[in-house]
RNA sequence: GGGGCGUUAGGCAAGUGGUUUAAGCCGCCAGUCUUUCAAGCUGGAAAUCGCGGGUUCGAAUCCCGCACGCCCUACCA
C-alpha cells in the first residue's frame, strides 16, 4: 500500500524516491506526533533525533500525524506542529501522512488477526469512564481487580460469528498467549523482557469500529517500512504489545530506540495545560531564538557525542552538519533530563504572553522584559550563536525582526548596507535574542527621537547632575561643529570639553550614552556615537534639555 | 495493586573496577579589563556519585535490598 501526502502530487515524490533510493540507505524513521496544537520541546527533540539519525545514515525521515483520536483532530491542531518543525528546519522526506486516512487498513488487520486466531471478539458491554481522572480510575480499578480471564477469549468462532451477525456490539482484542515472554533489544535501554501473563489482552478495535493506537502504529510502521522506531520512553512498556502484533502479523520487528523524557523543573512531564506556552517551540521562535541555536541546545538534552574528537577538549556548540556527523543512538542517555525554565516565570509568562510575544510591545518596553525566563543554557547558547556566527548569516534574521516592528528600511541593504553591518556587528555582542535587536537596538535603527528611555538610566546618567541639562546640549554644538565625525575626533572633542568645563569625562560619557540610546549599558561610547552618526547624535544630545 | 525504566553539584553532563584527591558546559560568586553593561580572560564556591548492605587489595563503576521519581497497566495517543 502506498502512502501519499495529502494534496502532494505523487509523481515528483516517486521520482524523488527513486533518486533517493539510489544514493541512500534503506533506513526509514518517522516522527509521529498526535495533533495537540503545539510542538513542545520534548516532541521537538524526538523529531530532531529521528531527523539526525536519518540524515546521518542517509535514511528517509517521515512525518506522520497520529490523529486516530477524532477529538484532537483538526487542521488547527496540526498547524502548530508543522510550524514548529518548519522553524527548526526539520524537513521531512515523506509526508505528512495522516493516520486517520488508513483506518481501513487497520481494520483489515484487526479482522485478519481475528481470522487467524490471534484475536477474539469481546462482547463485554463498554465501561464508561470519564476522561478527567482516568489515570487514577484505571489504577484504582486494577488495584482491586483480581486478574480474571476474559470470558469471551475462548468462545467458539461459530458462536462469536453468530452473536456478531445478530448485531451484538463487540471489541476485538488481541489474544496474548498464556505461556512465554516477549523480548526485544532496545538500542538505548538494552534487552527488554516481559512475561505474557503481565500483558493484558489489548483492544485492537473499538466497538464503534475505530482502530486503537497500538494496532494503528504497528500497521502504519509496517506499511511505511519503518526500520527504526525512535520515540519517547513513555512508549517503552507499550513496545511489548507492539512486538506481539508484529509477530502475529508475520512482519519483521523494527529496531526500537527509546528516548529519555524531557521533564519540567518539578520533574513532571511537559504539558501545555500545566506549563503553558513556555514549553512550546513556537514561543522560542517568537522570542527571538535562532533555530540552529535552539536545535543545538535541544540536541544536548539526552544525548552527548560518543567520542571526543582529536584536538577537541569538550564541546557544546555544534552546527547542524556537525550534529549530523556525530549523532548516534549509542550517545543517547537513559535518564530523563530537565528543561530548566523557571516555573514561576512560566506563570507570569503565561499571563502576559500576548505582550511578551508581541514585538511591538517588547520594542517599547525592553526593560520590562524578563531577563531570565527559560532554560539558562539554552539562553546562553542563543547568545553564543548571535555573537559568534558569521555576520552575513545573522543579517537576514535581524532584517526580519526589524521588519516586524517597522524599523526596516531598504537602505540597510543599499546605500547604508555597510553602516548597517557595522551597527549589527557592534551591538550583537551583548544581545541574547533576535528580539533584542528590535527592542534594545531600536535607538540604533530609528530616525530622530523615536525610542524609549529607561527610567533608571535617565535617573542615573541624566538627572544625577543638574549641570548635564546644559552641558549635553553644549556638547551637541561641539559635535555639530566637527568636520570629521569619527571615533577619535568625537572622543577628543568630548574630553576637551570635559576638561574645559572641569567635569569628569565619565559624567559626559555616561550621559551621552543615555541621551543617544536611552540606556545605561551598551558598546564603547565613541563607537556608539559614530554609529548613531553626527545628525542624530546632535539632535539627541540637544533633546536632553527637554528630558530633565 | 502488578509490570517496567531511571537516580553523578541548582540545571546539562563526562566517567562502566585502579593517577578520579569525580572532567567539562550553563548558572552563581570574585578578580581583571573598561567611560557603562556585557563579552573575554583568571580564579572560586558548589557532589559523603539516592540510601543501606555485600563482592574485591581496591567501586560512582559489579551484586542484593530499600527509598524516591517517571512510564505502562483505557473501547487515550
């Protein structure tokens, strides 16, 4: 059976596949999220590892949406996931496929198992369970229940057929053998074994005819020729059931590699309901992370390079190709990792997300933006990329960001391109996110006086000494009179002026910084002055008279 | 209740019996640089390797027990 992406023409795909086949290995992996409306960092990491594995070995990486649960299935819910993957650049070779498109195949498989005796009809009436406290309810039920054999397990086929024909509702359950055990060798967790008696007769098909998860995954993975199943450790226990299904279906069992989970700081599983937007990857996109930087920090959660290379001590920063080159299942850890965001911050974040993710708000309120709101290492990684990546690669990101707050001008790529590059290069050293260019960097890119002043800075550098109210506008005149406006000429002018007035140069330097940028921190002042340029510098220094 | 998986500093982690008196990174602290803030550089604090037994000349590394956390145990995925 051929899987085909919705709406994608079959022919080019087939051609691509042929070319692909010729040069690549037969390894096929998939990322199979359920459409929950957003991609959280754990899911992103699973996608990343599948992708890295495929890219490393020349395999095929497939995206499949597990929308078997009709309640969760709608386009809106899928979009969040696609957006997250797109941002991270985790491009898939095939798909996206939708599990629900293959109901019929799953049903056929269930009836096939019924026919050859691997499954049976269970006529027990459906037990209603509320979704709310299902975990406890199930655990509680199992606590008290004495394991009793399903009365329909050994019902004769004739009687079973007759009751079904009479219209009686039933589910199809897998018939787990009484004696023996399943085993598989997990590429991460090692050899796994489980007695048949510890595996219950799982339901394959609901009474309304819908196939259930365990059946569906196995069918799809078989149909798609998946050779390596790389997924979260929460599926480790389920794997035994799936192995049983592969065997009953007479198909080869793929290699399983289970990944340690990424947990919240309180060690609980990441969830949208509990942790909100702070665990969604699109939040990191909107907050100004670079996809490569975020990917890099994600890769280090639950994996580390198996061997340190010649001449390398220990590295944390890896480009995408370097990650691909080094990735191996052997480097995956067994223990869960914590994505160390601040839980309290997460709540504030949640309540203010409209503001915090609105570039326009942030641009005007940069100093109200929380400094340390998420995993510190991820933040450091982002800052590291911003300050060390080739400038030419950073520029397009800055452009997009500036466009989003209407700070972009075509000249930045034309007449002023040289200036623009110098400016970005100057300020990037102390920025941690792309958003900083639009917020903290606003004063550099905007014309005239259209930028915000940080209260603290004004207090500290402009109001502290009353003399500044007249000194700075006077300095503006000196700057204005300069025929050559350079780092050295402006410094000489300022220092001479300070001496003349009998004040410390530092007073004027700090005052000027705030006058020009609204901030108390920034690059070396004379670099700032030259980047801001004569016209704006003079204008902004004169404006001090109105500020204090 | 049953079954499974895990447990090295605040977080990420190296390390699978012997120069480990336990790497490195983030964070934290201090010094240095400086006109500010970062960055950089230098240094520091922080781990009885979950706990208790055992094996061994020697254990974070092997064995047993316990505790804790997580997962599965649904006509959810």
